[in-house]
C-alpha cells in the first residue's frame, strides 16, 4: 500500500481546539479525578491533582469544556462561588443522585485551566436558567467594570476579569437540556445570546446547541433549522455523537470483553462521524459558504457499559486499544474536516466514558486514548495537507471504511507530521510513504500498538505505551522522499519529517 503526502498541497488550518476535552460534574471526573481539595494527602496545587495537570500539559490540552453536559442545564453558577462552607449543596439528578457540594465552581475551573495552560470553554444553562443568570455569569467572569457582578468577583478574590473565548448557550436542548424543538430552541438561542456581552476587550465565541446524532438518526433537521434561523448570531454550532459498539443505546456492550466482529462494528460506527461532519457541514455550507461558523464536536467518543460493580450513574469504563483506534480514526477525520470542524472535545477527561486518565485514590493511569492524543498533538496549529491512499476496505454493520486511516499536516517550520492507524486486527500493513516535493529526513517516529484488548490498569499502568519506531528505509525518490515500513495490526503511528 502506498500513502502519498503532498506538503505543498495545503488545505486548512488545524485548530488546536480539535484536541480538546470535556469535564463534567459526573461520577469521579471533577471530584477525585481533577479536584481533591487543598487538604488532600494527594499532591495538589490549590486543590488540583498535580499528576493530572502534568499529564494534561504534556499532551498540550488546548481547551476544556465545563461544567456539562446535562449537568450544565441544571447548574446555577452562583451556588459555586464564595466561601466553600456557605456554598449551596444540590443533588446531581442527572448523574447518580449524589450530593454536589459546589466546592468546584467558576474560580476553581479558571484556576484549573490556568495550571494546565488551556482555554476555558463554559457551557451555560438554558434549560432551567434565565437570561439574567447567564448574562450575569458573563459579567462576573469577564467584566473589568465596577459593576455589581464584577465587584462580587473581586470580593471573592479575583480582581482581574478572566478571558473567556468559548461559551455555549445550553447543552442538548433537544433532550436533557429541555426537550425542545429546534424552532423553539433557535428562538431561545437568539434571545439568550443577545445578552452575552463582550466586556473589557474580551471576545466570546458563542456556541449554539447543535444536533445529537446516532448511527440510525443523523438528525440533520436540527442543523438545518438552527442555521436557517440563528446563524447570524453564532460562532459555532455543536454536534454530539457517541460510538456505541452495537449502535444501540440499550445494548452497549463491555469496554473490555468483545470479539473481532464487535471490534470492527465499533470502528464502523466511529467512522460514521466522517459522514456526519460531511453532511452537517454541507448544510452549514449552504448558509455559511465561507465556513466562518465552526462545527464544534463537543462530545464524542466511545460509550460502553459501566465497569461491573460501579455506580451506573457514574459512567466509568475501561479503555483498550480498541478505544485508541477509535480515537486515532476520529482525530484523523477531524483533521481532514478542519475547514469546518473548529473544535472537538472527547468525552470525558477523567474516569468517565472514553477518558484519557483514570484514577483510583492516589493512583493515576494514562489510557491508550491518552497516548493517541500525545501522538497527534503535533498537528495542533499546523496546516492540513493532502494525503492520499487507496487501502483495502473493511465492511461492518452496513458501513465500508478504509482499513488504514491517515492525515498529514505541515507546521510553521515546514516539518511534515503524518499520523496513520492500521485499523485491521487481522493483518499488518506493508506501507510505503511518498512525500512529494523534496528531500526529507525522518526526525521522529513513534508507535502505539498491542492486542485489541490491551489496556492499562492500576496493576499494569504501562502495559500500553508509546514506543520508538523504525522505518525499514527512508530514501530519495524521483518525486521526493520515500519511506518503507511495516505497520502492525491495531497500531497508531506518528511520523515527523524535516526538509
Ligand atoms: O457525556 C455524558 C452525557 O452525554 C452528557 O452529559 C450529555 O450532554 C450527553 O448526553
């Protein structure tokens, strides 16, 4: 098989935000996962786990969404500010019915983002909130004026306003966010967003709630109605899509025990996001041909049965090489749609769904998905370039997709980054990569590979890890440079070439 990369055939900017993540007040994501409190024996800085922050810095996490998810449309931000002992306690009705003590609120979230060095992305409450509540939150966070909310922020210890680039007006308002019809939500969106002001030099990209798609219902109508009625008021429109092995919500399947057929079915369902980006994007193109409005895929990833014996409302699942392949396939797809996909946030950061990190008390492990984000991080802020490869197809559950997934980019220094995933669990791929337009040398090559069931757990934290990779040869050819290599089955490879 031959992969042809054309570094001079530039396509679109790869927004670093495609490599974003999502943190919700759900299960052990925020509490225990990220936030342990200043008095915890677990090493922390201002209550944030040090090991977690370090790991997220390493993959250059660009943006983090918070506080939900379904939680967002029941969250009242004023409950989460001020002295902790005075903060109102609530029941997290969406996720396990546990007590939420609001000890992690707006100040803590901005502190977390400061430590990681990522952009905060906040999701507002439309479903059970008011226009005033949302407007005042924006004022509280971003205004440098001497106004009631800005003064309240100062009283709570934050003198300077924060910078907030991304704000979403509601979450899944077709479902847990209010069971609305698209026409109704579009009108509400128009109303709510009017009062999201740009204070003190801050400029907010307003994100409207988009469609929730599934394998049997892509839900194009929601995108059509939103674009038709509210496009002039939005910087982004979201899209949610979860990969279910069976494609059905009532039989999700185990995260660790699956056979060959279920492996391929999972990948077929993951690959469907390509069609979703294409077709939701095509609707957006009709209203926004210049592609100014970003498709914000702010929830994606695998969703399996919870780990046996864990709280069903906590959505805790393990992560194997199968998840790594879903991640690599999805990220290559987002890169290839980066003209329209301006942000993507895998669900979720820690201990929930396709997490990049799992914790157990003071122990922390990195999942295979984490390592994929590590391998792909070099695409952030680079420019997508053409890469072409006819590969043998795989068909499962009515969908045919290529057995090898790939994308390539060129960064500001002219380095070419190529990420390739051999999705087959049956055959290694013998590959030649041709880079057109000059003599390149291979600067860096890394691989993640293992049996499709391979995973890290608290007893074997490094069972799956990134390793150095050797190409069989890299040499000059008539049109540029050619590398020969053998790509093991179930593997993700990242290569960087320098001119
Ligand atoms: O990520 C878990 C949940 O999935 C989110 O809260 C919700 O937005 C989606 O349905």
